[in-house]
């Protein structure tokens, strides 16, 4: 699969998924212009990316820019022609979105309107969008197929769902738009080198960054939210997917978008098709790190689903893509990153 000669515009390119995806795009021959507003990332990410990109580092360009900044976006699109946009930029903390709905709607929704207006102005109508399985709400059946009912249960989830709705409306209004909605399950892990990974700012909301900090001795114990779920060990089940698999999924998605004139707006799940419980993830991380992960069982967290995993047939059929890494690989690579950079991108060099 080659993206040789293709120029890709990436928003949120210094984020966890964005940074790994940019590297994989370069490996497949693309050139990349990435932007990020640095609200939840570090300039140092780009230094790490350059190191990993090696002799392909000159094929990527970074501009500090917010998707709400129409003037700067316009200048970038005036200078360069892009074959496709991958849109990662957005706020993503469910709890925070409850406290700051306007910020979430402004950044995620309004920002996307502005990006789309600029794309339309410059006749770049190919888009791969970073969506989430959050659009399925509390799913009633697993595995979750793309035709499962859509329902958001948080302001964050609604921003994703509204963006999806807008993309669907846009594709109906103008057949030239080609939009792939990638609905991610639970991305974890790190670059296998350990030189690129996730750096959550503040107290992590998600399970694996929290487990990592307990293993590093930075937090005393993990709270396991609920052990009375109807699952084999009583803890909730999720479909954890390696960030490198996800990155490869984006390359396949761009190839598919460029090759399919009548794509319209199509949703595709990116997951492994396998679920793991919270206790299984603790065990896997202990195995990979050789560290004890202390935990306490506490009440369920409001708004959590019992079990979530993806139906992967659409991705296999439409993209020819399948995840390769298992949960042990994800933990191994995440530990490589954590042990090398215990303070993430703030670790002194
Ligand atoms: N979880 C937990 N303790 C934590 C964070 C998460 O037990 O400190 C559980 C959570 O209840 C869920 C799973 O881990 O069952 C994955 O949670 P995460 O927030 O990472 O992802 P999401 O809930 O969005 O799937």
C-alpha cells in the first residue's frame, strides 16, 4: 500500500494518535503537513517524531495552528494542495465536557465547521475523521456493528455525534465529498521503540495511563470501577487496540478514500474484535512491566458500559485492515515508553 506522491493535512498531529499516524503515513511514502494548537500536547513531540522519522523527517512540516483559526488555515491551503485531510484535533475528556460544554462544542464542532469551509473553498473534499465508539452510547449488543443505534451520553459524545451528522449531511449535499468516519475503540500502547507515547495532562481519566502511573510508583493504587458487572470476573470489558494498529488503519482509510469516488460518508469501526476486563489489563501490565499494580475495588463509574467490543468485518472488507497486536504487546510497548520517559514529554533528557 503506497501513498507515494500524496500530500496529507493532519489536524491534532502532535496528539497521541495523531503523532503515531503521521509517522506511519511517512513510512508509506506520504508527505504530511500537521497542525496542532498545543492545548493538550508538547512541542517536544515533534522532536521525537523527527528522530523516529529519520531520513523521512523532511517530509513532514509542523505549523502551530488552531482549527478555529480560519486565516492561518486559509494561508496553508493557499500554499499547498492536499489530497486528503485526517482530522484528529479535538477535546476528548468525557468528565471535563460535562463541566465545559461550550468549550467542547466550540472547539470540536465549530472548529470542524471552519476546517470544512476552508477545505471546500480549496476543493479538497477528502476527509478521514477521528470518531469514537462513544457514538454508540451504552450499546445493547456486542460485537458492535456500524449499523448499531447511535446515541451520545455526554457532551463530548454529542460533539462527536454532531460532527458525524454534519459529515453525513455534507456528503448528501455534495457528492464530491468522500468522508470516512473511523470509530475507534480504546487506543493504548506506544511506539514499539518507546520513544513516542501518550502523555495525559493532569490526573488520567483513562485506565491504561492510570495503571502506568501506579506501576511507576507515581500513584498509590488504581480504583477499579465496579466488580459486579455481568462479566466473567465482574469488571467491565473493553476493546483495547494498539495505537500502531490504529495508525495503520488510517493509512488504509486514506488509500480507500482516494480510491473511492462514490464513498459518500461511511463509518468504520477500528477495534480488535476482542474484549478484555479491567482485571485482565492489570495482569497484562504487571506481566509486561514486572511491577505490581495495586488496586482497590470501588463502585461503578457513572455512565460506564458493561462490555464494549467492535465488529471488525467492515474494516477488514472495506479497508483490508486488521489489527496485529495483542494486549501483551500493547502493555509491553507502553511500558517501554513509560520506563524510558516516566514524566512523558516532560522527562529531562
Ligand atoms: N477504569 C477503572 N479505573 C480507572 C479508569 C478506568 O476501573 O481509573 C475502567 C472503566 O470503568 C472502564 C475501563 O476501565 O471499564 C476503561 O475505561 P477508560 O476510561 O479507559 O475508557 P472508556 O470508559 O471510555 O471505555
